[in-house]
């Protein structure tokens, strides 16, 4: 009996202890509803309300699940869908941004391929002067130039791009503000704060001027090899461009920044001189080089070049009497074997007032960078106005 009673006490002791602990858990519930929920949870665990401290982690986890506004799997699915939607939206935005940039670059390049180079004689860079609203063909082209400049800045840097950025944004140009002469009207790009004068001193491009003048005999021989009678009664020889104006012909070694291999091979002396120049715009749609011929009686009225960022170097090859060049209201004349630096963004007129017996006026024209355009600006403009591939 003692052994049985002792064993009964031993068996009853832990049971009372468990009941006491069970009561403690129930008594510590914050509210009756939560306590009922926990009792129900205990029932689900199969303890019928009799559970101990070892069951606490499971009970707390199940109680916390009942407090969520929606089931945890549903919340995870909603967050996953939201994250996926945001990622898709970001990728779509990047794709559209890149597509617009590429379309702008291609369209800008095509537009510049049409309008960047000369359209007639080398002195003339367009069909005529443009109005104040015309530079860059209006806001559309200015927008294309701005987008291409942003593409350049993303690849390289904005350092030193102040003037180019203002030019791309279509800032005030000649003829748009008070006190600015209307005789300078570049048709496509006006670089602000650039010192401008109709004629540029020779010392501004001394190296290139001296190189061209020393190459005068070789360049003159090249012209003799490709020249013809210019009577207009025979078919146009190979390499010569159709005249835009009567009596005006040209043979280009570089046209709108692109080398013309056939013409360069036919004029090795001139091509060699071009390769030695330091400031030739050879990778830009504003850059051209070649022979320009003006017959007696021919005249090119009032024209403006596409940009003030370049200077046209005229090397006189054959200059008969009666030839005249007027730039910005200032008259000048060529001299055989000597260079004349002209800012053709000013309104200019070319005339050959000589007699038919005098023969044509012939000059070799090369587009050079304006001496005050910095190296970083040249690199950016070469990118923005790169010729078509």
C-alpha cells in the first residue's frame, strides 16, 4: 500500500504541476478572445487544453497567423507580383529611352548627311541665307542635336561643353537679339561667345596655312590633271559635281566629312597636303575640301555657311582679273599661291567679273576648325555631326 500510495503521489504530482502551468498560460492570455483562440489552437494540437511550456512556440506562431490581415502565402504572392511589375516597368522605360536615343541619332545623322556639306560651289554652303528661325531647321533639329549631345556626355563627360550645350539647346544666335549684326546667320549651328570676324588672320592657323602654301605647286598640278574645258557642251567628267549655279563647278576630295577615294587617288599632292593639316574638319559633316571653279560672268549672291565653328581656307590657284569675294560687307580678293581665311557664316558674295578670255577662277578650299574652338568642343561636335557610316 505504501508503495502504491507513493507511486500514486508521484504520478499525481506531475499532473497537478501540468495543470497549474496550464492554468498559468490561460491566465496570462491578454484577452478572452485570444485565450479562446489559443485554447482552440491547443485543441488542434491534440492536447485538449492540457499543454505545457514546450508547446509555447507552436502556439505563439499559430496565434500570430490569426492576427494577419491575410494569409502569409497570399501576402508573399502579392509582393512578388508587385516587384515583378516594377521590374518590368523599369526595363520597359530603359528600352524606350535607348530606342528613342538610337532613332534620334539615326535621324540626325541622315538629316546632317543632306544638309551638312556644301550643296554647290565650295564657297556656297546652302541655297541661300536663312531667317532667324531657321538655324538647325528649327526646334526639331535642335532637339536631335541635343539628344545626340546627351548621348556623347553619357559616354564621355560634360566637361568643357558649356558653349556646345547652349548651341544644341538653340540659344540666342546672330540676328535674334538686340545689337547683333544680321549679316552672320549660320544655317545649322551657332556656337555662342565665339570671336567672329568675316576674315580671320593668317596667324590663327599658321601651320596649316604655311603647309598649303608650300604645297601650291603640287596642288596646281593635280588640278591640271583633272581639269577640262568647262564649256558645258561636253558631258560632265568623272568626279566633278553637277553645278548648283551656272558657271560654278567643284571636285571634292572630302565631302561632308567623308573621303572621296577616287578623287583623292587622282590628286595625290592635294591629298598628301590634307593629311598633314592639324585643324582640318575631316570627321565632321561641316568639313569639305576640293577644287572650286567659277567661270567668267558667274556670280553667287548672298549666302551663309552652316556654322561659325569653322573657317574656310581658300588657296588661290588661278586668279584672273575681275574676281571678288565680299564677306560681311568687306571686299577681298584672292592671290595665287596664298591662303585667305574666311568665316563663311557671314553673308558672302562671290563674283567673276572678268572677260571670257581671262579663263576661270580656281581655288582650293579646305574647311578648318575655328581657332577658338577648344579641343573638347571639337571632339563633341565631331561626335554630334559625324558623317553617315
